[in-house]
């Protein structure tokens, strides 16, 4: 990690290892494609062998109350930001334009303000980001992640409002 300063402005720059991120994703049961860029790391995740959808739930749906209360991560449905982390996510879309139920695209910010803190007011380091990433990936497959509001991020599990024409 480096602290960059330009006049009165400071930025924390994380030096994330793409190979380590790829190994963490595999450890959590995903098949990753990592694209390392200057300011962010983009990870396309696919859980191809998984029969059920990833546990990304709509927090506003009363039918998901049991899952929502167990969630350790929450996503802002308008921006895709995973709250209190440097991670944001987006739905992968299939050829028909609908979200793929066993895949997501993550973006990990490498540049953060020096005041950025993780839960528990923990300062940011690469090791802490790796731990948060692994916990988040495990939550997608085992515990559940809540989507709070907004039309940008679509839930993958739970009741779906747009049932197909056969129903």
C-alpha cells in the first residue's frame, strides 16, 4: 500500500495481486476472470457448477426477511457498492439480456481516500481487503447478500416479480 500526495490531497493506493484474488475466488467456488487495471481490479465470477442462483436477495421483499437478517454484506441497489467495502458489483447478463443467476462482475477499488474505514473502523490494507473479499464471496454462496433499493442491481435469489409468460 502506498500513500500518494498531491498538494493537500492524499490517496491510499492498494497494490492488489491479481493471482491471489483469482485463487481466493477459486477457493470460494467460483471460476474467475481477472482484469487488472490501473485504478480498479475487475473480476468476472461464474459459479458454473452451481445449480441454484447466487444468494443475492432483495432486502425489501418480506419473503426474504429470514435471509436478510443473516446477511453480513449489503449492496446499494442504485450504485452497486457493497457497503463499507472497496467492492462494487454488477449483474452479468446473458444473451437474452436477463441477469445470469450464477455469475457477477466485481470491481475492487485500488484508490481510496485516507479516511476510508472498513467495519469496526479498521484501517485498509491489502490483507484486510483479501479477507473481506473472501468473506463476501462465501456470503454469496452460503449466507446471503442483501440488495437495498434501486433498479441497477437485480437480485438473483428469492421471489422474482417478473415471472415468465408460462406462469
